[in-house]
C-alpha cells in the first residue's frame, strides 16, 4: 500500500521564522484505497444498521469499524516467535472525578524501564459525543504510548443524550486537571504534557488547550488533532463531497448533533465552531490529520490554516483514499500506521 499524504511540515524547533499556509487538500477522488475498501467490505458483513435510523441506545449495540478491523487483523498470518514477548505497554483502568461524577479512564504505561519521569499525553476518543468507548478506541493510544515512551491517559466523558453539551467538555478539562495533579504518582512529568483526540475527541483536545490557557493552568506542549470536529456548519466542500460516505456521512453527523445539543445554535458555540474563533494565537504546536473521504476534512484543513495564520506551528497531513476512523486501524491499514508514526514523531519532539 502506498500512503499518499498531502503534507506540510513546519519544524517544531524554535528557529522557525516563517509560517506558510498549509496546502489545500487534493481534490476529492472518491477512490477508496483497496485496503480501506477491504475494511469497509468487512464492516458490511457485520450488518450494522445505519446509526441515523436508530436511538442512541440501539446505536451503542451496533458493530463498529473497530470490530471489522479486529476481525481482519486476527485473520492475518502471524510470524512465529521463539518465545512469547512481554507487552510493551501495560494498561490500567482508573476513575477520575469529572465535572458531574466519576468517569472512566485507561492509563497506558510503557513497560521499558527509564530513568526519571515520562511525558504524558491525555487522549480523548471519538463517537460524536454520543457513542464509542475506551475499548473501541484502545489500539491508537496503546500504540502511541509504546512508540513515544509516554504515559497515555485515555479519558472518557459523559455522553449525550443523557448528558448534553457541554458536559463532555467539562469532563475533558477535569481529566486534564486530574492528570496534572496525579502525574507524578503515575510516573509522569506534569511539565511535559500533550493533548490528543479523534473526531469530537479532537474538539475536546483543542478546547482543553484553550481553557488551560484561559485559566492559567499547565498548558499542553502539543496538540494531536485527528480529523477534528471544529466547525459548526455542515455545508463545507467535504460535507457535500462525502454526504453519503461510510462510516461517517452527513446524516450521521446531523444525528449526533440532534442528540448532543439542546438547540441548533449550539453548533455555533465557540467551543464547537473553532474555525470561527479569532483567539487561536499562543496555542501549542499541533499535528492535524484529515481523511479524504470524511465530511470533517474541510474544517480540519481550515483549522490548520487558521492556526498557521495565528503563528502556531502546524504539521498538517491529509490522507487520500481513506475514511473517518482510519487512524486507529494500523493493524490493517498502512496509512493509519503512517499517520500514527507522523503523530509519534511530532509528539516525541514536542515532549523532549
């Protein structure tokens, strides 16, 4: 598989003097990469009902792309090993005090011994503020912990419709504060922290950085924003081009919004419509990853552009022929592995 990425790399060193706007994403081709198509075909065999036709309770019981990826990965031949190897990462399920009660988190800690404290990455999963879990999004933070040597705290949050906006945002910031307070007991360095997320998790991640700056608490050194939801208008070029895309199309995004927000105008709240803000200067460096066949592609690119114009160092990568949710599928998608490796490189540099 040949990973095709339209990329801008702005050095994370302090000597960078100029910022150029990230290149516009390549024109949508609607050509699904064969590996991505194989994953979508396997997902079809699981007979998931379109989410937008279900209630949230029903949708939470549906098979997911993560299930399809696991099936394909389990079927691949494995190399024989003389001895079983120890896991490179251990995980522990914890609870942290969210804004409205205790919330689950999963702490990934590399097993390799080091001297001193490790950097920490706080990670938020996707799912439209309604669906998904730490289990569904386990592979990516686990691999990033292994590759960076950092502790990754994957924090959950209260979900809609039981807890509407901004419950998830309040819990995300509570997770950040809890991690700062408990960093040393986890073996981590509270002065070397980053924030990361996929989809709505990317929205939560940048909001953590914004709120940390506003409340003058420890701010992240880097933001990893994977196809972040960062716009409030479903009329962009990528929404039009990918209206019926799988596993995420416009109808699904409208379904998420209907259950998450009390009123339509909430989509224009500055915590959601990040690309309409004018206060992005001073945020930490960012890695922004988008997928060609994803309604969120345009707003991810727009965010990269706005951050660069605000003087923020950005590495933007747009991956062709893949869909929303591709990032966590490195066991079966070479582009996912490439995107994760890109994130690892930037996180490692920022957290040194």
